[in-house]
C-alpha cells in the first residue's frame, strides 16, 4: 500500500477534505443541516439579504445548484424571499430567518468542538493562499482562451 507521504497533492487535499466534511456533516445532519446550508446561512447573516445570482457568485456555485438548496432551506424555515420593493425593486432577494440564525448558532457550536477547529492557523493560511492562487490561475487561463 502506498504511503500517504507519497500521494500526489490532489489526492491528499481531496482525502483530507472528504474526512473533515464527513465528520462535520454527520454532526450537522442531526440538525437537518449540511456544510452547504451552513455556508449559505453564514453569508446571509454576515452580508444581509441579496439576490440569488449574487449569493451564488459569492458561494462559487451555479444558480441552479443554489436554487435547489434554497428550496429545501425555505421548507425548513432557514431562509425566505423578501417581497419586492414598491419601486420595482429586485426580485428573488433571499434573507436568513430568525430560525436560520438560531440554527447557524448551533452549527457554529458543532464546528467549534469538531474536527475543523483543529486546523492550525498556519495551515489555514496556506489553504486560503492555495485557493486564491488556483482562482487567479483559472482566471488567467480563461482570459487567454
């Protein structure tokens, strides 16, 4: 069997991500949440109501993927759509509900005592840097096409 120290970077990253995600998702599932739903709640709690397209862009997902999640989250009472403003305001503006805020607080508690809290600050900085480098590389490759 191959030693993990000899694995290629993509295999190391995907294995680590899968293990962390499984650990946290198992705990969140008891609340009817997933990592994706918690991330949506965090963005809305931090940045306020926004159009679906903007929310999808910030989450780095397609509008279709987000729409599927929002249907479930609306049924759970975690989010809701705000009515359009009287002066022709934006439609499909999504906001977190009070129930969503309470559930986000519970999810934060789970993550603070869970596996993800054990990531060393220097490793966290390296991962953020890697994500930014990959996005810049992807943007540069797209521009050259």
